């Protein structure tokens, strides 16, 4: 029996390698029970050196590429998502060539994109991937600091709930990047979402309570996965500095 496959989407100004560090507890929970695919976003917004301050996670000489799924440009009353079309075609190729994916893990802009992908695969009308995509609906979502895209041309995505997609949402009450209101607003798209609010900012929490909640959510979706004893939980470290500019 093949392992479930999970697509892992990093935030704005980050990379696949950096997101592997951000999501270390998720990887610890899943272990060998699922295959995790971490793609780099296709838009390069410059290089970022020494992104991590925690010496336990950075050698001090490591470079992290600064990538995004799109760049939001505001001009008067218009909002343009530059690179969005390129990203959707890129994601379509990943779905076709590396899928099918059972679930998606997404942080911030990657969480926004995760919701868009799930909605399109449920059969939303309107502009989609730009190429033909043959992929079943996503079975579950785990997002942190996620939000709705502001561009009017994509608001059709949020017109009706994702009725068949179980979801878990992590959000910090002191998030100064996207705030707490935007992740809360996104909840209306889902039926019975699992919500984990924490006293913190724009990051994926590493606390034992969050790990337990995440594990309980994932167990029904990942065969063989069992709740871990507290001794197996990675201890909490200071959060990775937020890099988002959305």
C-alpha cells in the first residue's frame, strides 16, 4: 500500500528548505507514514542570508533563497497578483507529475494557495491552472496564518464552502503580518474546521498542545499514524522570524 502524499507550500519570501525547518514538528508527527513534497515557489524575489537566528537551526553561513508564489501589487483601487498565472500552471504540472496528493500543508501565502488548489480541485468554475489537470479532490488541509487572496478576479473561489475537505487552521492572536481577522475569516469556507489559536505571531507553533491537536486531526487521514507520547514531541524553540510581505 502506497503512503499518502502531502504537498507542502512555504510562505512568501521563503523556500522549500526553510519550510522544512518551520514544519519540523509536522514532519516529526508524520514520520515515515506519508511522503512529503516540498516544492520551491517559481518567483524569485531575491536572496536572503542567515534567515534564522536560532543557532540550533542555522549554521550562520547558510543561504536561503527568497521565493514567492506571487507578488501583490496595489495601485489605486486595483489589486494585481503578479506571477499568479505562472504559479498556477507550475502547480498544475506538480499535481500531474508528482500527484496524486492526499493533503496539503500550507503556511501564510502557501496556506492561501493551498485553499485555492483545494477549491479548484473540488470543481470551482473560472480560471484555474492554465493547463489540463487530472487530479482528484484534496482529502485534507493543514494551514497556518492563511488568508483569502484580495484580488477581485479570484473571489469566486470563496463563494461557497469546501464541503468535502476537512481542515485544520493555526493562527496567532498576536500575528502582526496578516493579523488574526484574516485567518478567522477564512474559516467560513469550511465545515467543522479544527481551529488552533495560540498566543503568538506569524509562525507554525511548536508547542506540545499544538502537536497533539495536529496529530489527532491527521490520524484519520494517514494510515498507521498513532498519537505520539509526549517524550516524542520536539521541544519548542523560539519561532522563526516572520518574512511575510503580503
